[in-house]
C-alpha cells in the first residue's frame, strides 16, 4: 500500500514537471491547478457547502486535505461553523472566533471526478500559457519576427512563431504574394491584444514599419542611430518612399541606404516582392521636402496654404504625368510621406488660377471700396487680397504704392473699415435671424461671421457651445490630394464647424472653456446660499 502511495506521489510530481516544461510555464502554476482540481473533487465528495482546502507538497508529493471551520458560540452553518465543545475535539484550547483545521481522509477518484479534474487542470494551464504568450509578445510591437506558415484560412495567413501563433490578415499582406504552408516568412508585430480566446498577435508585411525595420537590419548606420528614417509611405507590392536624414555630416543618408551597387536596398526590395523604393533626403523645410518627395518629377514652385493644410505644387507641362504617377501613385505617396494634401498644377493651370484670383479680388475691391478698376487692380498687384489687409495696414505702406499719397491711402483705409462694419452688421442681423443668443458674442475669438456659421450648425446657446469638443469646433479639414483633370465626385472632407476660419486647437479650447464658465458660476451662488442657511440655523 505504501508503495502504491509513493508511486502516486511520484506520478503527480512527474506530471507537473512534464506539463510545466512542455507549456513553458512555472511548475508552481501546475501544482496550484492540481490543488484546485483536487479541492473541487473533494467538495463533490464531502459537500460543496464545506470550505475544503488541498495542499500538494511540490518536493515530496504529499497531499493534505482539510476542512476549515470557524469556532462560534451558536452554530448557524453546520458546514462552516463549530461550537466550543466540538472545537475542543479538533483542537485543544480553541476559542470563539478561531478558524481551525479539520483533517479529511484522502479521496478516491472515480472516472467522472478524474475527467472533471483533468478539465480544471487543462483550463488553468491554458490560461497560464495564454498569459505567458501575452507577456512575451506585448513588448515586441514593431519588431520583425520570423515564423513558419501553419495554415491559410479565408485569405488570412496563420504563422507559427514557436511559442505562439500570429496572423497576417489579408489587408496586411503584400498583394499578389503567394505563401504556402511550411514557408518561412518575416513580418512586423503590428499589435498584441488580450482576448477571451487568448492573446491575438497581429502581424504585417504591408505596413511602412515593416520596410523601416528591414532597412534597420540591412543598414548598420540606421541601427546605430546615425541615419534616421523620418517618414515612410507604401503602396504594398508596387512602390514605396522613405525620407532619411543623417546626424553625421560626413555620411550621405541616401547613399548609405542604397549600399554598394545597390546591395542594401536590393535586399529590402527582394523581401518586399520587388517593391520599388524611392529613398529621399528628408528636410525640416516643408517646401523642400515636398519637392524631394515628388521625385523623379521636377517642380517649378511650391505654395503652402497653412490654414487649409494643403500644398499647391506647380510643375512644367511635360512633368505633369510624372509628378502624378500611374493612377496617382506618386502624388499619393508624396502626400502620405509629408502628411499634407498636395494639389498638382501645370504652369498653365497655375497661371489661370492666379488670373481668376486677380479678377475676383479686383472686383471685390471695386465693389467694397467704390474705386475704379485700375486702382483695384493696383491694390491686388501689390499683394493686397482682403479688406482687413487694407483697413489695418500702416498708412505709410499704402502711401508708398506708386501713384498713391497719404490722403488717398487714408481714404481707402476709411472705406475699408466702413465696408468691414457693413459686413459685420449684415452678419449680426443674419445671426439674430438664426436665433443665436447675444451671450455668444462675449466669447473670445468669435466674430459675427463665425456666429452665423455656428447658428447654421444649430449652435445657438452657451450650453450648445459648451457641449462641443475642441475637434468638433475647430478641427481642420483633411482632404485627399487632387490633381488636374480629376473630376471624380468625393465626399466633403470632415472638419470642425469653424474649420474654415483657421482657429488653433488652443483657441478652440479657450472658447469652449469660456462657454462652460457659467456652469460653475451657477454652482457658486447655490453653495453660498447653503452656507447662509447653515449660518441661520446655527443662530
């Protein structure tokens, strides 16, 4: 009998060792799972109402089973409580309030109990294995990892990573790349998420980060931090662009990435299934970087619209198709690389646009300032494009225009200010007609024109304005790049209600906080009233 018991002990410890090594988890977790299984089996044997504990010695394999009971004066729960008389039989000197141990004899496992215990152990071990997998991969996001294709399900590739499985979803694969079961693949860890079915490890071969990490492996200067990849954009399987900068003036960043006879870049291209890569010198100057990003096309000039966050690029007629690229690929990648919406115009398009703007501004000055066409055109030619510029510029600057004197400059400025007042009055009437409350006029930065725009969007009270988030109020519109001849209908780009006025996030936040001020002001009198009431009651 003793031999059988010792054999069972040895068998339990051997099972714990084997499972811990196979699943790469702590042996203590397996021992704990076994104790839990034995504990549940004992509850089924002696009654689930009992507080039963089990302890398996990880060295000797000895198994102890006991019931915990509380010593009380009057027993209400016979399963978990015992009176003083009964407690004396279990432990001499027991007092009311003590918790004492009532040893239980070992139990025999039947087929059903053994199966239930097996399921409990498997579940505990599976949970521990999943936690180990999550802890192992959660800090490896953006790292390149190598695995073996295990299976392909509905276009998604499941990769065996050794201690876990990862998945390359269809949209994160390189188009037209064929992978088969058993192939070794490299990919970047895109995301690791905890889910009920275990940690989900999402991999990618199409993300720009994959290309950046491949370059870091092939170019020692990038790995060492001498060269930095500042931006990257990809059209997976077709073409890519990266912007690089060197922190050492003696090292050419483009040449280092290309390598001797193109060896370094070719290694990356081969891994990315022949994807062509343009390596571009990065520049902190937006205009310079845009010119570089549109290579191989030559650019005549760049006009940056800070308010709209757009860039207008003018190219020679013979460079238009090159700048746009096949199906708009070149300009799209350049836009992703720079983070700006880019409009491509030819010299003729730019000239036509400038002429149109010249005529529109001239007509505006003629109508608003009541001047003749020649004088209006002269103002536009000198760079004036809005009434505000004429109304608030220094008199001397207007007077220095050829053919102007101080009297004419003063007259023009007076007329511009009057015209702005007329606009403001018209907007005020429109705002009131929309039902926008006068309280909103006290908010910082808001003009009557802005209040009309708010009214049209249904924002008519301080509470309406206070309920908005900053991005809902001032976020700039983000439009896709357009190119000449592209008349495809597209959705109006989303933006804040006042996006067209160019307010900053800080200004938007200040407006909303000012609108919310009355909420707190309303609370103060109530609190003061409560204090007065308390003072009266004390008297």
